[in-house]
């Protein structure tokens, strides 16, 4: 859910896009401490009043800018395998875009600034809940074992993809996965299914 915006005249979507892109650029260069409306307006090529008319404060702007750059939230496909596959494949596709460095900066700033970490926890609450609901639905459908932790499954899916792209040097990846990222996603989905799915035998 996007942070609430101040009321005002109809928004120009092109300005919205420019400001959100400018906000991400400013965050990448200056982090949480260096983030401000004036710098964002310069980066976006708009006047500062255009930013103030759309976002009430620094936290609401940065939260929307960072959420806007995230991969799609989890969806209900009708089965646990379908749901967890959609999560994993969307994460894999996202990490192959130019957004990887942005996530690295987010993680670093989160560790360095408690107020920024609290802001992210609040902004990402709905996304985190949607990820947990993938497993909750699986348990309710009888596809996932009762007692499996929804949070643990979310961490397995998202964390493994992040580890693959963000921390594992290319030389440490197998040749199979270095270029065939879809196969990595399929194998990760199967590994999760092996660990949490109700046995059909």
C-alpha cells in the first residue's frame, strides 16, 4: 500500500515518474541522511513545490520510491506451487534488472539507521503479509504441512534469490546457473516444495 498523499490538484503522471526516479537517484548517491526534497527536485528536473504538493514529507516520498522499485507482490494463483513459483520467478527476474544496486543500498542504510529501518518495516508490512499468506493458503488447502512457518518459507524464497545474485560471486555459481537463471528458480521452487509440501505418496 502506498503512503497517503496530500490532497491537491490532479497529478501529472509524468512528474510523478520523474520524482520517483529522482528520489531513487538521490537515495543511491546520498543514502537516508542525504535524502531531501530539494535534492530530489533537482534530480527530477522539477520545482520543489511540485514535490511538496505530492508528498507530505521525506518518509512518505522515499517509501513510495523504494516500494515502486520492488518486484511484484505475491499473488494467489490457486495452488501453493503456483504461488511460490510466482514469488521466486518474479524475484529472479527483478534481480536481473538494474535494481540490484538499489537493494544493496537499502540493506546498508537499514543497518546504519534505526529510523530508516522502522520506516521500511512499516512500508513493507503489506508485502510481508502477502508473502506469508502464500504459505497460509497452502496449509489451508492441505498442500503444505501443518506447523510450517509462513515467515520461514518467505525467507527461504526471497533470501535464497538474494543470496544467489547479491552475495555469491559468479565464479562460485555452477555453470548451469550462471546463465540459466530460470532453471535456478525452478530448482529453488522444487527445493522448497520438497521441504514443506504434504507428501503425496
